[in-house]
C-alpha cells in the first residue's frame, strides 16, 4: 500500500518496487527517490502531486504511522 503524510512524504508498506511503480504512475522521476537514513521515500512537493497520489489510491496517514509502516531496505 502507498502511504503519504501531510508533509508530502510518500512511502510503501510492502516493497520498494511498489513505491517506484507508483511514483512512475504519478509522473515522478526515479532520481527524485530518497533513502536518507534508511527511510526510502519520495517527496511530494506540490499540491498537484499529492492530489495525483490520492487519486491513484494512496492513503493519507499521520507522520508517525507513516514512519512505523514504511518498508525498509
């Protein structure tokens, strides 16, 4: 499942493959992927990106839940 928070972080709770495929579907580039401190995510930096993610099925959660559920490498 793809999860986003209000800040604009987008993660997967099942696999990095799912995360990358979803990012591609909402027109994000692979080079925008971030994995700082083993927290793999994309930053949704515009309102349009968040809207596209939600329209495609991402689930809005709070930041604490997002951090707890994100897949780790």
